[in-house]
C-alpha cells in the first residue's frame, strides 16, 4: 500500500510539473485548470510559436517591359512614290529637320514640281508689286492680295516638299530603316524611326490591384538578360488612368539613363523590379502561421497553455511574412508549426519559440 501511494504521489508531481512547463508564466487559475486537464489524460500537441511583431515590409514584383527612347518618332510616308535616296544608316546620329529619306519629286502623285513653280512665280509677283507700291502705281489693297497669294503658294510648296523630303522630327539616332532604294512607299507606312537613346523609356503593364499601390516618381530597377551586369535605376513618370479593355491591366512608363555605351536600344525587352506597397511599421506574422480555406484566414493564439483560433484579415506578403490588418495585436504569441493538429482550446507544448 505504501509503494502504491508513493507512486501516485510521484505521478501527480510529474503531471503538475508538465502542466507548469506548458503554461510557462500563466496565471494561477490557468495553471490549475491545465494541471487538472493533464491529470485527466488530455492530449497535448507540440507546437512552435512566434510573436506578432511590427516590422518593415515590402513586396517586390517583376514585370516584363519593352524599351523606347525617351523621345522617339517615326518617319511616315504621306504619298506613294519611289525611294530615291536614304541619307543615313541605323545607328547614325541625325539632327532635327535633317532629310533622312527622299522620294521621287517628279512622280505621278508628287505635287512638288508644280508647287515649286507656283511658289517661285508668286515670290516674283510679290517683289514686283512692292516696287510698284513704292512708286505709287498700285494700291495697298492690291499688294495685300499679292502677299496672300504668295503665302498660300509658299504653304503649298512646303507641304509638297515635306511629302518627298522626309525629315527627322527630333534629334537622335536612327534606330530602324524599313525601306531600300527603289522601294515604293505606301501612305501611312513607317519608313524609319529616330530616337533619343541617352535616356530610355521602359513600358510595362500591371494589374488593377497593384496599380493602386504605386505612385509617380517611385523608383524601379531595370535589367536585361544577357545585358550589362547589375541593375539600372529608374523612376515612374506615367501611370495610365484607364485599364486596357482586353487585358484589364494598366500601362506604366518609367525613365532610366542608358549605359555609357548605349547598350539598351528601342525594341528590346527587359525586366522591371517594382516595390509594391512598402510598409514601414506593419504588423506581421510568419506565413506558416496563416491557415486559410481560400475564403477566410485564421491563426492560433497561445493563451494559458491552450491554442485559441483567431480569424484574421491579411494584407501584403513577401512570401516569408504576412501583414495582419485585423485580428491580432503586437507581441501576442501565435502557433507557426503544428497548427493543423490543433482544435479550439487544444493543450499545447511549446517546443520552439521564435521571440
């Protein structure tokens, strides 16, 4: 009888000690309740825990973009005529107003020669009328009419010349030539492209959820596979205010300086790294702590040695950590590993605690 009593006494002591270990600092009432549950043979689940903490959190996403020069313009044919000259080659610098492609001035659709003749004749008439006015031979009204006729003839000539002498609208580098000597141009066809590539423009699209989290002037990182090592820093200069009707995405434009050897060229593809919704003081938990059924999310809080389920509203995530918008407070203890084995008010034994 004596040995049996000693055994029972020792067992109770061990169970009581285990209960205190599980609680690790809980109140007297909690200690007594858990000790009683352990004594009755209740199941204890081993778990790992962590504290809810406030930390800086940001999500970086990668997008594919296409490149253009900061300033870029196409040289477009207005009439259908043969190409008679090409002044430049791909990679060559040109100044604004320089003729890049010349078309046949005597062709069937060209009005150049006729407009030139009318312009020169109107110019002579104007000079003659000015002399006659000085001599008092004609009225000011007649000179004004001659001046008007000259202005019209000059405008017609400039229009006819611009149709056969295709000039660069900007200063930059010829990045594309789409015709050869003797080719027949077609109205509206892009014959050449000129771009200022000292600074480049990257154009990419993001979804409607992310577009609300970025702002104009925000920094981005640009890199190209097979290109220069490292990343080039740029900034967002334009955010589309409406979504593309087919993709439901928003177009973003960012500028960045080209490399010293102007490696980045219009038409290339590149990767754009963009930080979405940076938080300086987010309430975060390890991602492993979140249990979700696709509609709702919850965590298990450790209170008095027991696991208590707590619904939460989540925010952004960087993969390892999740922002909690609602449901827990700073420094609460939550279960990170072993949560799938828990039920409401399960007894827990903390084997690892991430403080």
